[in-house]
C-alpha cells in the first residue's frame, strides 16, 4: 500500500529526473512551523526550506544541517567539544579550523573505525575493506577529488579531507581506543557543546550521505535525519560531563559509571536526558530502553515511530498491551524484515535464521497494518531514531532501539515534553508515512509461509507458554484440563488467532480458559 501526499511533487521530480528544480515553483510548500526559542528542530528533507548544496551544487528542499553546525561553531568564543561517530564534512572542519585560529579551544572524539583520514588508505588496505566500507571509501574519495580526475592531489587532500583539515589545524582528537583497548562497542554519540551553553544533538553523522546525499546517486537527498539545537547552560554542563568521562577519564562504553536519568526545565519545556550504555548489572527498567518503554506506556492516544532499527524484544513487548492505542511505525527497509526485527512482531509474523528462531520471540496476537517502510530516493536510508507520544512528547537522540545501543554503545537519549517540538517531528513522520508501503509484502509472506512448513516455530517458548497452533496432540494433553478428545478439537480449530477462537472450541469453558490464560499462546 503506497500513499502520496501533495508536498512530494518537487522531491519526486528531483528523485526521478535530475535537475528538475523548476517543479519547486509549482509545488505548494507547507507553512514553516513555530520553533521553541530554546529547542530548535531541523530536518534534512524538511519540505518548507530550500537551499543549494555546497558540494554537489544541487538546489533541493530541506534544512541545511551542515550550515546549522557551521553557524553554531562560528558563534563560539571560548570552547567547542565534539563527540561524533564519523566526521567527513570538510566545511565543518574548516569552520573549526577558523575558530581554533581565533583561540577557541576545540576537542574532538570519534569512533575508532572512522578516526583515520581516507586519503591515508593504501591500495592494499582498500582491497581488504568489506564491501560496505569500500563504498564509504569511494564516496569519501569522490568528495575529496574536487576536479574529478581520479587522483587526489595534496591540495585537494588539505582542502577536502576533513580529518586532515583538523590535524593540520592541530585540533586534538581521540577515539575510543584512548583507554588502551581495541575500542568500545561503538562511540555512537553525535553531539556538540559550544561555549558551555549551546548543545547540538543529532541523529546524523557528519558525512555527505547522512546530511546531503551520495555523490554516486544524484537523486539522493541524504539519509533522513534530524538535528536539535538547544540553548541551556545546565544541559550543556551535563553533556560536558559526559564528554569529560571519555576525554579526561578515558572511559568508554560500560567502563563509565552508571548514570541516572537527568531532568531539566528549559524555558517551559521539561527535558529528560539519559546516556547509554548501562551494564547488565542494571535492571532493564533503569536503562535507556527502559526509559523509552516507560515513556511509550504513558500514551493515551497515539504512538508514532520512525526508526533505523528496532530489535529489543523487551521494548516491543512493553508496548504490545498498548495496541488499543493508535500505533504507526516506519522502519528502515534494510532492517525491518531481518529475523531480529521487532517490526516483524508488530506485523504478527516471524522469520527464522536457517530454522533457528529468535529466543523469546513474540509476534503480536493482534497484528498492525500500520507498520511499514518509507519510500525514499535511491541510496537514502531512514536514519531516524525517534518516537512521538500523543503528539506531545518526543523520544530522540543518537540511540537506536537495540540491545547493543542499550548495553554497549556510547549514546544519547532525549525525552522532550513539548507540543511545539513534537509538531516538527510529527510533520516529518507524516511526510514519510504518506509515502510508505505498509503491511507484510507478498514476498515476505511467502517466505514466512515456506518457513512455517519447513521449520515450524517452537511449540514451547522460552517462557514456558505452549503455542496452540503448532503443538502436537501430546503437548496439548500435557496442559491442565486437556484430554485426547479436546486436544484433537483444538487442532481441528486451527488457526487460533484470538482468545475468542479458543473459547469457541467445544469443551473449553470459562474455568479452563482461566487455567490456560497464562500457559498458552498462538
């Protein structure tokens, strides 16, 4: 099912026919939304804005996230601290170089996998790169090779390799190997603190593909991302403390002390902040994913999710009882149909990995038809990590909804209680949802059906519940109150999709239903 909204004429035009900017004068642009004076929201495919990219020279809709970074950096008078997984934007690097020359103290923390200039890679090293990393290298090389002659001159490297620009400016930087290890799980933060008063938090890495789009794909508009610019000295201090744990104390990942949720009043808005990871010694309810679950469970009307990846079983279980609430979810297409995806649970299906089923997997008994994937320009990914509760509260940050982010990565999670801020995320979600494919695609359903025949899901789950649709007659008889005759009638009544289906089986009464309620599933 694909839906299109009336704002997409321009974006579709440039996606399908490179250079078709004339459509921008025809399409109707929505009115810009009001901004909270202290918490500003920017999205790189925002339909109310338009600008010309500095690298590909394409005029397109969206907020220029790089320019927001540059303006914030240019305003610095004393200090800039940056923690970001990957940094490849040369214009941001030059802005930092200029402030460093003016005497501003600058420090940068990166993920170790991305802490080396791409121009320093040898041919032998490039050949050994995995295909995904090789594509990253080629993209970076295209950015550096300004005259497109296939060679990287010294001048191009000095001007366009962002890490070389930083190093030549003698801007100090470390990565998550600074503690003497081979690196943490992931230094996945994406934040900047300017002059101890302004904090930028984004889902975007400082790369061409996350901000603008891919050189190799002229129709690409960048992986969809959001950026927040927040004015609050108190919040900036909290991020500085997080930065110092990594910079000064050389602590990354679970080597950091466990930190509780911090609450701030920024103007009229309440903001909750939590940094990941939490070690396995900390109860799940006290982790970032536990905070996400608690926030979602407070919904009374609606939950909208736009997620790069969703793979925490406890988290999806926590919102299943909320299925009476209007729930919509969009998940990145390259992740939604993986065996570990909780998007499958919400759709009511399961996939195995060579007949190995995910432990404790629990497809929803009442599947949603409002879960699916956005239709994006070729090459672009859904890189968001946000949820919206009742159009009033936003869950966002660098934190993917995974166990890896929760228990291993350096991450930021923000809960913002503001209808003004939420409106920006809601417009972004609605824009993506209006042009989405919802439900289970036929090819995935055929795969599910084939796997059900080839390797049926386990009859008895890890929590001890018996699946009434796959249990053998003997396994059914092992349940209280079920004899041979009733077991046969249950098998003939399959598929059992609801508790009412079981109640309609002759011989199943109220008393037996109460006995079985916490012992069976379907």
